[in-house]
C-alpha cells in the first residue's frame, strides 16, 4: 500500500524526505520506503507524523478525507 498522503503532506509542508526522516530519527531511505509503501510504517511513526502534521492517523491511512480533525 502506497501512502500518497504522506508524500502530499510532506510536499505541502515544503519538507524534504531527509527532513521528515530526521523528525522520525531514521534514515532518509527508510522514510522513502514508508512513503512509497515498500516498507510498512510502524504505528509509533504514524502517530508521530500525525502529530507533526496536525492531522489524524485515519487521514494519513486514507480512512478519512478530513485533513484537520476537530
């Protein structure tokens, strides 16, 4: 499963893969694999990214179209 929303959120925030990898304390290649769906994203990373982008995990996973939870 590709997480297109991860890429969209990153681009909207004007960040590079390396910058987001730093947020997650991982290598850029590891993050790239999350973004492309090559590697399954761990729950802790999903939660951290949802907090970073101020959105919900459901939005990132494609379970909701509401970007900004109330």
